[in-house]
C-alpha cells in the first residue's frame, strides 16, 4: 500500500509515494508534521545525498525498514541515537554515515519522477549551498 505525496526542492515539485507498508510509524509521524518545510544541505560523509539536520527532534519512532544504502530518490529518517535526527534524500550512490560511523535510516518516501532533476538539485546544494525543501500531500 502506498500514499501520494509531493516533495518540493527549491520551488520545483516532484511526485512521490509514502510507504506505510514498510515504515508505518515513520509515515504516521511524518504525516502528523505535514506540511513539513525546512532547508537541505549536502551531506558530509554519506556520498551523493542531501540532508535536513534536525538536532534532537523526536519523531517517537524506532527503526523500521532501515537501510544504509538508499537508492536515488529515496528519503530516509534517521530517528536519532548515535548521531542527530535527520532526513536524508539520496540522489546517487549513498553509504549513510556520520562522523561516528555507519548509520541506517527508515525508508519512508520515494520520488517517482525526474530523478535526473533531483541529482541536479543535489549537486546544486554542494556548490551553491542550502535549498528550501517541503513535503506535503
């Protein structure tokens, strides 16, 4: 079972699906915070991805459908622990990690179109800095 969502980066909208069948508690926690708006920056340790640092924000979830290697277009939630809470969106090869070592996050959303544009926007954050991001229904 999937549910539709919209991801917007730097004003550009992308169709996406949520995965309540894989990460039910994570999807429920995300839905409770919609519309979610923040800024993305390029990852430091993980490869080709952008992230939203969320400090000690508590989503009230544990690990479910956790992965260290999200595919391009997949968004994961790291619920905190070894490192700070964060959202990560892969646009290329990723081995999710922090300065403390490897991490795994809950795969809860997949972009379903324009993955080439996601990659371009990912590289833009690397060279030009933070961009606006939002998740909505």
